[in-house]
C-alpha cells in the first residue's frame, strides 16, 4: 500500500477503494485516545486505500512475508512487470522460473502458484467473502498454502476493508504500540489487547496509524 488520497488506481489500473468509515473512525479514535489524538493529525488526509482484487491482495501479502517493505516492493514491481495483467491464469502461465526471476524465494513462488491454482479452479469462495464474518474468512484462507493468520488479517484490512481487525501477530503493530504507548518498553499480546480495547470498533484504523508512526515515508504494509 502507498499513501493515497481519493479516487486512485493502482499500478495495473485497478480501482482502489477508500474505507467508508475512515473519517468517522478518526474522530472517534481522537476523542477516546490521547495518543491517537496526537498521532492522527500528523497525517492529514492520508489514509488506507484498499485493493478491490482479492487475488492481487493475497499475492502481495505473500510477497511481503518475512522481508523488509523495500525488498517486498522491489519484488512486487518486478512481478507486475512480468505479469502486467495480474490474473491467476497468467501467473500460472508465467511459471515458476519467471516468478523466481522476480526475486521470489522457491517457497514463495510455490505459494503464489498454488494461490493462483486455487482461484483458477474456484477452490476458494472469493465472491462470498464480503458476506462472511472475519473469522470465517480467516478459516478459509489459512487452508491455502502460504496463507497464515497474519496474511488473512492483512486481506481483511486491505481487500475487505474490515474496520475492526487487530493483527496481534504483526511485529510492526506491536512495535507501534510499544513506541507510542510504552516509551519503547517491551509489549506483550495482553498489553496490546488492553490498549486496543479502547479502539473498537475501529482497530484497523488505529493499527494503520501505528504503522505510519514507525516510518511515515514507507509503504503502509507491514511484514510478517
């Protein structure tokens, strides 16, 4: 993800969708939470922008796993250059060798090809995800090779635009809570849950601003 304003398209021409709850969430978080009240105004009108294509979102999340945002972005741009029309069929046609040439590990290459096969053969119910509860979507996604709970939560945030996701497995969320709420001291999952209780039902929005606080110039996509 990049810093965006409204009515944008991505590198392959897909429409990017702005969460409809964003402005309300900002006001609520600033009213309830003194840290958010200081943090949110620093980023003006910038906000999360979601991709409307589930296959692209999940593939991008796999690319982002266990590498720096800079390395992930470089690999992703090469992947888009290799497959300008980023569809499951064309990714499968490109094959493992071409995907590996984009800087993907052997395992990530296998994961993306498996993801493409799941979409092409309709083993996943992508058209139904918008109507499903968060945990139900996660349960289906983690059955796909390479999709962890973290990856599924990133999908909930960046594709389905769910407002209340708290990705506790995300190290950048924990780092953001530590930096902003605990003066850099270590933070447990219990600590994180306690802080985040004040953010409901907009934990996604608070998470995004904590990501931003760590590196305002970097793409707001955390790494696993």
